[in-house]
């Protein structure tokens, strides 16, 4: 059963972050509040930075999906462990910038935790 659940969770996380990234690229103004920071002024520079975040998310998801179809579960697990640095950094950024603690922990912290657990299971450490 674990053999089907863990790759499914990895794929679900990858697709979810791709979708979130697409929203940041397509409509950055609508996504600013979801990150946990105070929404910035909707100027061209801010939209550009938010789109960069979206592109980063899309690429992260595509890396996981690509590894899932080209390599073994252990490698996917290792990639998830490395990529868990991103939501950890996002959480740290939100907390260090006076953003929403609840969003920092419930969105970014939980994402990081799930990535770590799934990654560890995929490489059979847990």
C-alpha cells in the first residue's frame, strides 16, 4: 500500500505547486495575500517578483514529476528532501518579515514537513 501512496503524494505535491505557480504567473495580484506577507503595492516591479516566485514553483513541481518518470523512488525522495528547503525558506521569510504566523506554519511549515516525511519514506529512512 505504501508503494502506491507515497508516489501519489509526491505527484500531488508536484501538481499542486505547479498550479500555485501558474496562479502567481497569471494573476500575481490575486495571490499576494496567500503567501503570508502583507500584500505589496500592485506595481510592475512587484508583479515581476511575484511571477519569479511562480516560475520557481512551476520548475520545482516539474523537477519532481520529471524524476518520477525517469528515475527511481529513492532519487525522488532525495529531491523532495532538497526541495523542502524552499518552503522552509518561505516560512522563515514570512516569520522574519512580520508576516502571518498562522500562514507561515500552516502553509509553508506543513508543506515542508510533508515533503520531508514523504521524501524520507521514499528513500526508506523512516
